[in-house]
């Protein structure tokens, strides 16, 4: 399976923002995955394994997996990375490829992915 982050059209403005950002900012990747009805447990297993393995990657600050209480079968992955290079290296990792291959047949639709920058409360004052 092609990595959705890699197959998305490149956004030059986003790349400029990432290059000019403060090195202390955390890069956050959010993924929302919705299971085909009946495959919720299997998808939870795939995402749980990915979460544990990803936490050991260089530059990974944290990875959390959450299950929706509102929409059964919807899972949210939140990955925090020290920098863009660590996140990009992970995007091509064996963990990412294996997760994508194992999750694909269990998904109701393509995952929704977002790339964000953490905002410190100190930045808002």
C-alpha cells in the first residue's frame, strides 16, 4: 500500500512553514481510522501493535491510540515527533508499511490524516 502521507500532493506553503518553524515546536500527526463493521477488534490489534513499535523510533516523542466512544469502530492515532526528519523517516519505516498493509482490508474508508504543529500555551499569551 502506498503511504498516504507520501502519495498526497506536496504543498509548497506547508514545506516553507515546516522549514521556518521554531525547532522547539512538536510536529503532530493525527490519523483517524474507521473499521469495517465486524473488524473493529482486528483493526484495534493492528493499530495497537503499530503504536507500541512506533514509540521506539528515533525522534518519536509519543504515540497514543484512542477508540471513539461516539462512533464505534473509529480509532484515532496521535503521533508526536521531535522534528520533520524523524517523522519522514518513520513514514518510510517497516512499522508504517506493515500497519498500512494489515489495516487496509479492515478499513471502511481511507484514513483521514492531518499534519499539525503543537501550540504551547505560552505562545498564546
